C-alpha cells in the first residue's frame, strides 16, 4: 500500500516539491542521486539521497498543527534512528528564498565552491 501511495504522491507533487525536484533530479545537484516520494517502512519521504543518508522534507502550513508536529517529530526520530539526517524546508522557503534553500543544501552536503 505504501508503494501505491508513493506513486500517487509522485504524480501529484505540490508546486514546491516540483521546484525542488527540478533542482535535485537527474543528478543536477552536484552529481548526487535523489529519489522522490520514497517509502521507508510506514513513511514516505519527499526526497532522499542514499549516498549521503539525507532526507529532504518540504512542509506546508498543516505541519504547524499540534497533531502534525507530534507526528513529524516521531517520524524524524524514526528516520534518524535509521541513520538519516532529515532536513526540513517550509513551502514559503521554496517560494520566497530558493537561493537560501540551495545554499543550505550545499551546507548539509558539505559542498564548497
């Protein structure tokens, strides 16, 4: 069922996820391979780079609600227990400060130009 949900999420990405995917797909981001809407156990992560064990999440306003904050915390703890680093960006970060998001990604990937 999770794989079906992941496939559906890939077909119906948010505008911000599409923008991020354009940055990450086809090894565009410094040669790193990313997968999108990738299932890990009962969770589906937005973007994952296995080589660096980094997960990128793009969060909308509903992630600011109490119940979702608790869920996201539990989810992040689980993913970190599997050795992943979880990076979160808000939709408005993508919309209003894409350059800042890009610079933050470079920092997490330890990229020096």
